[in-house]
C-alpha cells in the first residue's frame, strides 16, 4: 500500500535525537528518507544498549531509512550533497547555527538549487539569540523549560526524566512543522526554513505555568505524584508488590473511587466537590485509597476499578507492555526483520490511518549500506565512488 507521504524525499543529516526521530516518523508513513552519516557513523549507533556490538537504539531511530555516509565538511562531500538536494523535499539538520553557511550549504545557496526545499533546523536554542551557538541537548531543555522544577518530591531536588523526553516532544513537533511547511509549499510553490528550538515544544506542553505566573505571580511547586488540581492522584503499592496509578480528574471518577474503597461519606464533605479542594486533603484520600489497595493484588485492584468505572492503570515495565492485550489489539509493538539481528521487536507507527496506515519497512541499516545505491541515482559510478572512498568522503 502506498504511504501517505510517498513521493516526499527527506535528507536526514541530524544526530541525537530530535531531528533523526522526526525523519523516522515521516518515513513510517512513506517518505523516502536518506540518512546521511559521517563516515565514522552516527553517535546513536554506539549509544545505549547493544547486542553483539550492534546498537539497539539505532535499529529504531534508523528504521526505514536508506543509510549512506558522506563527510559534509569536505568540498567533495558538499558537492555530492548539492546533487542530493536538487530533488529533495526536506533537509533535516541539527548542526550548530552557522555550520551549514560555513560549508556553503546555507538556505540561500540550497534554495538556488531547489526553490521548493524545506530546510528543517533542529537545535537546542534555535537559530537566533544569545544562546544560539551553545551546545544544546534535551536535558538542558528539560531544565530550562520548567519541567525539572516541577518534577520530583516536595522536599527533594528537581528531577530530570530518565529518557529523551524533550527530544521526543521536539521530534513530534518537527514532523508537524515539516508537514506545515510542505502544505504551505503547495500554496506558494516555495520552500522555507523551519527553525525549531528544543527548549520550546516542552515549554508549551507544560500547560498554564507562564500565564499563571503572568496573571497571578504563582509558581507551580513540586508535588511528587500528586496534583494540585485533583485528588486522589498517586501511585499505590498492591499486596503482591506491584504498583498502580489512579487519576480522578473528573468529579464523578473521584466519587466512584472513594465509594469503591469503602469511604462513601467523603463524598458529602464540602471540600470533596472541588478537585483543587480535594488536593488539599490528599493525605486523607491517599490513606483511604492506599490502604484499600495494599490489601489486594494488582489484578484484583484493576478488576475492581474497572467494574466501578474508575480510572486505574498498572505501572508497567517494557516486559508488561509486550504482553498487554490492549497494546496487542492496537498493534503497538511490531516485529521487523533485521539483516544483523534477525527479527526484532520495536514500537510501531504512532497512529493508524484507515486508508494509508503506514508501516515500518526495515530496522536501522548497517553503516553505509545504501551509499552506492543512493549515489548511483545521481550518476556516481564505481570509479567516482572509489575516489570518494579514497578521500574519506564516504565509507
């Protein structure tokens, strides 16, 4: 089946992690993604867990992409890149601002070659401002956005997530930005520059912090697993040593929960009618809910909550996700055949389209696996490839 983005060609020159993941998402829905790596390889190939020396993170981040090597810092590499740009729709890059310009590959030059090109620039702090040329990573965005300040226990330090949260949010935003720019191109016939700073998308997702400070002068405190907007809302340990999480964002759910745990009289308390007021009584509510849950095994807790139409979820590990029937029904985990590792399981496409559903065609390829194939499209024969190899431009 033809992917929704079939016919869109993306040159992915980015590394670690937002830019490459955005290109991955576009590829999942049919875009022709050419991954351009330094001849030494993308850093993610050796980042994190490995099996037999093969990076597992790369298998996800590089999935569905044609893997080529090209040293853009050399005049020869820059000339090859210009040829690739001629029929590309999108370039994704995350070099420090000014790097492409120094190589003669800035948008002014690339747009002369291809006026419809969308140059997508994903950096920590964006292309302008006093921090623009600083090294930027998702961790810094999690710190500067306000996320870390509100995460953790009240008497503990600010807490960072143990995974690439800001990068992931930025990747989703970048994919949306690319599609927005491509839609604009349909109307104007011209490409444009996408300037995405990783510090910004996570700031948006943090909700009303900015407007609350502007209008009220208030700052959201760290509350651990609790919320200032409703209660009970926490994680609770079950009798068999598992954990569950519950949410009572809706008033009707809060009432069902306290009735389920044998405390129906709480519903009649004046403070119970408001989520914010319930949050002020979180100790009492957590004790009522937590003690009831502690006397039961996880599966029994989940069953009872479901029968009461109250919101609950078990705290899962990756092992639990792999066997959960809801994830199975959605097809959230898929198996992909890999030339190095054989069948591997990974997260599937993000959403289902009824007519063009998207698919993962391959796991991340070995370094330079498609260099000859891709450059062959642009009349680079074996003699030319051999010269580029000899000069270290490709591998």
